[in-house]
């Protein structure tokens, strides 16, 4: 569960940073004239959605060790390779 929470927090921080950068880039204004309330609230909303998405994936993977909907922790030796 600890790994899940760390993964979820990491995803939320990345989502916040990415959405804030996107909002600032789209606005194409100088840093002084940015509507910070709007930019931060939009980034916060994206972060909440990220957290809810991570929480909704809890229990969907076999080991519940990551905040992803798909189980990406399967070792390569267990993955079937159709290209051989």
C-alpha cells in the first residue's frame, strides 16, 4: 500500500506541474500578468482528477503496488511474446 500511495502522490505532483506549465504556455503572457488564481485552480482540479483516477485503480491490479489501471509490474519472463 505504501508503494501505491507514493506512486499516486508522484502522479499528482507531475499532473499539477504539467497542467500549470500548459496553462502558462497557452496564455503566452509574461509572468507578471498571469491570472494566478485561475491557473492554480485549474492545475489543482487536474490534480484532484489525477488522485481520483489513481484511487479508482486501487484493487484492479494483482498486487495493488502501483496507481495504474494496468499491471505494469509483470516481470518480462511472464509476458507472452507473440513476435517469436
